[in-house]
C-alpha cells in the first residue's frame, strides 16, 4: 500500500482504518508475528475494484492527472488531504 501511495509520508494506518470502516478490507494480527498485521480485501472491496476496472471510473480525471508532473501531483495530494481533514 505504502509503495503505491504518492505521498510516502501519509499514514497508512489511517487509510486502512477508513477502508475497514467502509468494509472494504479486514485487519487481523498476524499469529506468526504479533507486530505484523494481515490486511485482506473483502468481497465488497473486490466488487469495487472490479467496478473501477470495468467502468474506468473517472477516466477524464485520470487523463488529467497524467498531465501533471510529480511536484504538481504532490501539491494536489496535499490539498486533497487538507480537504479530507
């Protein structure tokens, strides 16, 4: 998850919390290593991913993002984080 995030300093736990609240993932302490947490996508999460793949949700927005360089994407990401609170 962290590797795919634009802002590497973002709090991955906070993102997983939100996904868990929406029932898109489950979280369980790893029995082999109690410091690790296993995160699994739920059926609802898989359905949402399929919908995004099938419908190409936000295609115009996605195309617009391709026009931005890395520094512009960082600014956009910071603004979106601020809007989310």
